[in-house]
């Protein structure tokens, strides 16, 4: 079957099998290997991408279901050489070690900050509770999100005062 | 010694101290990983690449009567179907394990655990390969499995390893350490003896990236390139040469980015060999990537020790001796990853951090119809089991003597002046100063106030527990005189080259799986040579481009390879000094090293930087007599001893009396890993290990039903902590340098995995004190805690 979807702002049309998972479509067909595959049961969250702005586990979404929709992956986070504040937060606060869960974590945390620009520790824990990180023990991920929240708030304030 | 609590990262500052050497430095590897530009094995795409899927046994124990592959071979996209019989013809049906046993690459005669590899399919895409698996028709004759490890040596137990000539039982090995007679003598005259049966259940490292490989055999060059999820690329290359008969120089093993290892990626798994065979058979590159269930049911498990622990003491609380009897479940093939002379790994450190009069351990290992393994799950070889044993039994002694567990430990520590300290099982602890570490943890926890709070809560019927663990680890295997894996000595090579403009490249034999080697090793070179870390490239994970060494596991990278890096930099510095003496026209004796430059003694204005020296080393003009051009060196470092990091952990739990759910409220970890290279990375390593500890103590277990079906075959059944199950970690440190390590560093990667389970279990048992509980086994799930509260605590296996 033919599927057309927008991924990170670019429209792609590809011929695929109806059973193909979105994670495999992104990785194997489009070559966007930043999104990972980890468990098949929606427990680990290394495959999280956005579907129309909502984080979803792409190992349990058929590529066909994303047809006509907008997908955003980790490759679509940075603006050229400039990291998104959530990426910079993870860098500053050692929010990643092996880096395998990181793309999914980044997508979930970006979505959290978009909805809730000043999340508490508890809200961050809740937001990432569908995802597993074996390396960091989560504290540094929570700090990373807080770092991004604080920096986004201060740069927003700078913009306001500049105007 | 410095003792301090780690500073919390602030929300506002740039967290990079930009050190030229040791200090908090942001990681070099993050740039690619944050952008989705890491390159993991499953990201490797080669032209014409095929995909491989493995058919696994649904039974724990069964004879293979017949295999019909004809329908699978006719399935769309299928390029090859390979069975054990095919491999037998090639002499590849069996391969050596890391413990000198053999393991089936594909089963020929019978299957010996659920999930064992029976056949594989190579097809054009992953979906077609899996489709074809469904079409392979295997007829099995189901046999009685050996599931209960306690019955494995019963005379009527079915013999599992019929492939081993003359094998008439399921016995793997007996092992003993310490002095039995002396230990029994001390026990006979002791005031108090406390005994507990303690189980360390089977668990699984379960890294987020499963295992896999891409094999590309070029028949014209005769060269095999293998991208593989391996923690030990060089050791694997040599083993492939031995297994497959390929010449070693024609094998290139590449470990690209690795999504966590924790010991799971130390062994060679049949799937790696399948991909090699698949590529040779089809003439195309072949990718194998296991799914999560395959990872959990077939790759290296950890622990699975059933231990009887006994401790002897005086009535006043002086610990005299410890003895233990262990029954070890090694699964169907002995795949334990440990130095050859150490079949039980470094379990001998069960004497802990205490000054004993005697100790003895007797162990028996057996085969069962379960997956092979016995890898370290983020611990040095079997240290986790040893530390759990001693810290649990010491707590049981405190319970019996009604002494505070902190006080009991403080009373029995090996004293600083006793180091180097030889334990009653023969381990030589290099350095340690335990009391300040313990005191700092107690201070950070507010130990006395916690005990007060607990007393008040107990009076109200609330269940609050405070658990302590104090550990000494033995990491950094190891001296080649007595440590090797399959005959390969456990030394590590390192090569350093300084380019003409003063930038450098360092090549390592070890391989990061998230530990941050690209940063840490640049910092070690920077500390020694004064070249900024940003100007130093760290290459690792490719056997064609790095020196030989045994890889990253057992917290050995910093103790062994880190030492190699420091020493190779010193070799370069020595050469730089000769060149500097020529440049400054003074004798080498008249030069002082100030980080990054040599200057003339008494005349600091006359100096040359390492960068200037590098250019001169490659430039025009004469060099001093006998000095070759270039600025580079190589080394193979053989450690003289292991390093022995230690730590004091305190855990606070609350248990809901209505649901028996355990909540870890606080966790204080004070670690001493000697010299600290990058505090940020150290803290991260500790955090990760503490989370593993919560998993093992409260959630994780690979169990089996009576037919040998694995009950932990997905992440729905094998529970790993999420952000909701763990607290915000509180960490601190003391610094007791290793006397024999060039920079005084000890391993840190696994301390927290080792130290946290006993702290958590001790806290839970402490909370349950009102119920008269002295011991309860992991995992302390609500149902198991509930049983314990009702006086019905049972072992998990």
C-alpha cells in the first residue's frame, strides 16, 4: 500500500506493507535511525516519536496509521547547529549515558514542557514513567528537564524585555 | 582524605568546568547521541543487506526428532535456512563458552532450555525472516526438565549434558576458599552464631539495546567485518578466529555505539555466529537483531545463587568468622564470564569490610534446563552476591545482638593502618579508610534523627525501615599472572599519538557502553600532557584500529585501561622532555614539567609547550641524539593488583501496611573510588547502579514454572524501575587513592549495583521488625512482603 506522511516537516510517500510498524518505517525506509526499537510491548519507550504533536510509541503504531499525519522525531528537534533547550538540558545535566533511551526521553520531555513549561519533579517523573532508562537512575533526567524549563523561561523573559 | 557531599547541579549555571585534566566536564559523546546521530548496531545499513531471525525452542528439555525446512525455504524473500545439522557439517554446531564449557550454536541432538537456538532464516527483510520461522516444522520429543536447582543433583534427575562424554549427572564444579578447619574451630568457641538461608534470584541485565550483529564477509578479500553489540571486541575477535577457523587478521570486530551492556554483552551468543555463517552462506551482509523476549530468555542472566550464610561473633558484637555454602545454578551451559581460575568469580570477598579471624566458603555449581549465562549484571564477577551475603548476615547478627547495625559495622571495620589488608580468603585490599565514609553517610542521612522518627512511627503502627550496607569491591581484573579468560591475559593496550599541531588521538582496547570513555580518557591524557580534552580524540571499539585488550566489564576500564592511558601519556611526556631539552639547549635534568609545558629550572620564562614540542618532533631540523621523529607511544598495562573501592549506603523505606508496597523514600550513597576523574560521570554511574539495586531488591526476577517456561520473558513480566519507583539520589564521596594505580583511581561503574540491594533489603527487614522478621528474600514485591508480614516469608525459588 502507499502511505504519505510528513516527517520533521518533509512529506514522504512510500510503498509499504500494511503491517509495517512506524518505528521500522522511520528507521529502515526513511533512514531516520535516531528513533530506536527496544521491547515490542510498549514498556520501554525508546521508540517514542510525536504523532500530530502527541508522544506515541512507534513500535505499536502502524506506519499506515500515520498516513496523512505529522510525525516528529529526535532528528527534528535541533534547529540546525543549535540544540533545542531540552537537548541542551540533557547535555548540561548528564541526562544521558548510553544514549539509547535518549531520543524517546527527549521527545516526551519536549512535549511535557510545551504543555507545562514549569513542571515539578513529580510531574516530570509521571511524564517519563512510560519509559525506561537503565543508565541514569532518572535524577539527572529530571534535572535536565528543569534546566530546560528554567532556561526557556529566562530566554522568554529576555525576548519580552527586548521588545 | 576529603569527604564531601556532591554539589547539586544548579538550574542556571553552565555545568562545564572546562578542565584541562580532571574535573566536571560535559561529555564529548553527547553531541551525536542527542541529535539521534548515534550509530548503534541496528543502525548499520549495508548495500544488499539481508536479515536474520532465529527459531527458538518452545520447550526447556526435548529431543529433536526431525526438522522440516522446506516450506520456509520456499517462503517469499528467503535466502537461506540453516539448522544444527548444516552447522555440524561445517564443524560449527558447538562453540566454546567463556568458562571452557561448550554451547550449541544451533541445537543438533536436543534442546536444553526454553529459547535455545534451533534454526535460523536469512531473508530480504526482517518481516519475511520472521514469517519463514513460522513455516519451519520441528518435531520434539519432550523430556522431563530440571527446573528446581535443589534437585539437580538428585540421583533420579535427568542428565542434561548428554553431549559431554561420560557425563552421568548435572554437576558443573565444586569450589572452595578459606580455611574450613580454622573457621569451624572459631565457630565452635563463639558466643553467638547466626544462620540464614539467603537467595540471590536470577536476574537479567536487560540493556535497553538488545544484542545483535551485522556480519559482512568478503569472499574475495577473505575478510569478515562484524558490527556487534560487544563489550569486549578484541576478545571476541580472537574467539571468532578460534571458533570459525578464520585467520585473526582477516576479522574486524566493530563495536559501534552500544546501548548499555551491564555484562549482558560480554559473552559471544549463537546469534552473532549465525550472522557470520549467514553472510558466508549468502555472500551478502546479514543483520541479526534480537527482540526483547529473545534477550530476556536466551542471553546471559546474572546471579542465581542459593546461599547458606553463618556468622560467628562475641556477645559484645565482635565478628569472628563467616562461613557459607552455596548452590549455584549455571543453566544448561556454563557460560559464566569470569577469569578461568575463578569459577565463582570474586565471590571470595564475602568477608566484606571486616577484620575476621577466619572464613570459609564451599560452593557447588549445577546444570539446569535454563538459559546459560552467569554474567555480572553491573558488578565485578560475583561481587554482588558476596556483598549481599555478608551485609545481610551482618544485619541479622545486629538483630540478634540487638545492636544498632551502624554501630556493629563501625566496631568491626578493617582499620586504615591494616592496609594493604589480606583477607582470610586471600584477597589483598589495596587501600581503604572505612569509618569516615560510614560517618559521612550517617551524617548526610541524619541517622540519629531517622532512628527517632522510626521509633515514633513504630509506636503509631507505621512501618518505616532504615537499611545500611557497607561494601568493599574487587574490580579491575586483573594481573595476568593469575587472571585470564580462555587463556587471554587480562591486560589492556593503549596507543597515543600527538599530531604535529599538538592535537592527539588515543586508542583504547576497552569500549564504552555509556560510561563516557570518550570524555574520561581524554581527561586522563589532558591531565598528564596538558593538551585540552577537546583536542584529544578517543578511538575505541574497532579491532583494526585499536590495540589488543580484554574490554569493558567488571569496572575494569579505569583501573586497567585508565592506568594504561596515564602511563602511555607519561611515555610521550618523557620523549617530549628529550625534545624540549634540545629545543631549550639545556639538559633534561634542568627541565621542570608544568602542566602543558617544560620550562628551564629557575628560569620560567624559557619554556616550550607540548604543542611546540609536537611540531618540532615532526618538523625540520635535528632532534637530540637517539631520538626518533614523531611523538607517540604505546603500552600494554598489566595491573599488579585489583582496585578495591568501597562505600556506605543508607536506605529509608516506608511500607504501606495495607498493601505491603515498599516505597524507597531516601537513598544516601557515599562512594570512595579513589582519585575522581570526572565527578559528573561518577555520579551518573552511581545513580544508575542504585536504580539497578531498587530493581533487584524490589522488582526484578527471572523465574520459571515447573515445565521450565521462562516467566520473565517480556518487560511486562520482568519489571525494571521507572522514574516512579526511585527517589532523588543523595550522593557523597570520600577519596582514598589506590596506591598501585598510576593516578590513584579505582573502578566505580558498578559499586552502586553491588551496594544498594543489601541496603534496601536491610531497610525492608528493619521496617518489618515488629513482625519478628529477621530475613526475607528478594524481590520484595508487595505479595512477598505481605507474606513476610504474616510470618510466611518463603524463598523465591
